[in-house]
C-alpha cells in the first residue's frame, strides 16, 4: 500500500489546460492499475481515466480525446493532462492505486480541486 498525493489543480478558464500529478510514496511499477476519479458537487464519483502497468490506458467517454493519462515509474508519478477543459470538468479529482486486478483499490489520494469557469 502506498500513499498518494495529488497536485496541479486550480482555477482555469474554459478551453484551457491543466496537468494533474499524483506522486506515490513508493514504487508504482508493480501496481496493476492507477487512475483518476472525479466527483463534482451533487454528482456521483466517476472514473475519468486509468492506466495499467503496461501503460495501456482507458478513458471515460466524456473526456476521451481531451485528457491523457501517463505514468513515470522512475518518478513514481501518474499524470493527467487535461486539455480543452469545460465547465462540466469542474470537480475534485482523486488519484487511486490498485495493486492487482483481483483486489480492490488499495490507496486513494486526498484530492485536488479543479474549477473551470466560462
């Protein structure tokens, strides 16, 4: 189990870009899956993107083509590059880690706020 710390959130105008970082306290190379959820006020938590240990990535339909997830095992960091941001992207973004696909999510970050204004 690793500890996760997100950063990079903030206030951005619609159409702009932002990069979120998730730094783990230990190695992420052996983790089957890492990714990002988000939760907007009054809405359910949704999976935004995730990336496997072999760098295979998947995205929700709402962000596909605009967001890009990547991982740097040497830096123990997962990134979420967000472009063409929309007001509906406003949410708290949470990083997670899952050690194996046949286990639950092991670690959560505390979240970083993203606000997109028109």
